[in-house]
C-alpha cells in the first residue's frame, strides 16, 4: 500500500516536473519569440522610418523636377515665341527686299523704259520669294511671273547700243572738217593756158642765176599773181555757208547739243523729238561740214541708220505685281 502510494507520488511528481518543464520551455520559447518579434518590430520600425525618409526625399526631388519641368516649359514657350518673332522679322526684311525690287522695276519702266533692268529686278524678287517658300506668297509669285512674261514679249530696243553710238558721234564732232574751208587739191594745174604767157617757161624751170629782161620778169609776176587769184568751184550744189572767226566752235557745240538731246529723247521714249534732233544734226552736217571728209560721211551714215530705229514701245505698268504685294502686306499686318 505504502509502495503504491510512493509510486503514485513519484508519478505525480514526475508529471508535475514534466508539466513544469514543459511550461518552462513554453515560457522560454514564448519569451524568445517575443524578443524576436520585438527585434523584428524594431527593425520594421527602422525600415519604416528609413522608407519614410526616402519617400520624403523622393517627394522633394519630385517637386524639384516638376519645378524644373515647369521652368523648362516656360523657357520652351519663350524660345518658341522668340523663334517665331525672329522668323517673322526675317520674313519682314525679305518682303522689304521684294518690295524694293518691284519698286525699282516700276521706276525703270515708267521713267527710263529700261526693260532689261526691270526684268532683272522682278526675277530677283521672285528668287527671294522662292527662298522663303511660303504658300501665302504664291499669288505674288504668280503676278511676278505674269509681268516677267509680258516684259519678255516686248520687242527689243537696244537703248544702250544706240546711246553709245550717239556718244561716239559726239566725241568725233571736233574732228569734222568745215566745208567753207575746203579748197581743190591742185586747182592751178587745171587752169587753161594763158596766151600772153604760153611761151614762158615754168617758174620752177628758170635758172635763178639767169638775169631776165624786165618785161619778161613783169609778165612772170603777173602770171603768178593770177594763179593765186583763180579758183575752180562747182556750181551744181549749194555754196557752203561762210563762218565768221569763232563761229566754228559754237557750231560744233550746237551740233553736240542736238545729238545729246536726241539721246535724252531716246531715254524718254520720245520718238518725235528723237528723230527731229537727228534730222537737224544730219542737215547741219550736210550744210556746214565737208562731204569729202570720211569722218563726216561715217557720221551721216550712222545718223541715218539711227533715225530709222523705233524707240517707242507699249510698256506694261506692272500693276499686277504691285497689287499682289499690297494684298500680301495688308494680310501680314492684320495677323
């Protein structure tokens, strides 16, 4: 009985010890787990703090980037506005060049009738517009093309060439010989023999050492005086006008003025004045200057040829280009 009680008490103590050991292990294990949990919580809290700091830094950096982006957008808008302004300014300058070229062409046509220069100016304006390559410039280019075509269809009048020819004649006027001073080359050789002296030897055949009788010397002196007074002259044409001393200079200068007046009429496209001045210049050459002078003959031939030239042509007014330019300029100002 005592042994059974002793064995039961031992089993009970063993059970208690087992339960106590299990409880102790469980307590220890629980405490260890709590410690690990606390460490993990501390670590998680640290990580959370670090993450919060990173988030804050990232937010600050993101805010700075957004600010820079906004500033870059403002700068881009400012640059775009500046670029557009510069482009408009450059286009304005190019259109001013085009306007000056068209104005030059109009002036050359209306004031001087200079078709080649007007053509060059219009082609320069069209080339300037071609470099711009804008669709709104097409009406102006179309008008320029029409005016260029109309100028190309005009008959050619060589104004510079005619002007140079007149200038050469003016320069050669001082070399022309006057008709009033002309004399036959050997008029004495064509004189008929004089009976009173037909038996006399020529003057250059006499011996200077020979002493002639007084009557023979007298006849020889009379013969030589007669030779100096006799002159052969043609009556089948008008007698040249006599010129007083000093009048030759003024005649030459007046002839130059007539030729220069014809050149001014050429530039002004005044056909009537042009031909009238050339006709008067040719008349003066025929009346006052020697027809045997080759320079006079050449000048007369040139003046006759120049007088037949037609210097009047119907020039276009280039109104199409001017109107198209005005429309383009008004449209640009409205924008």
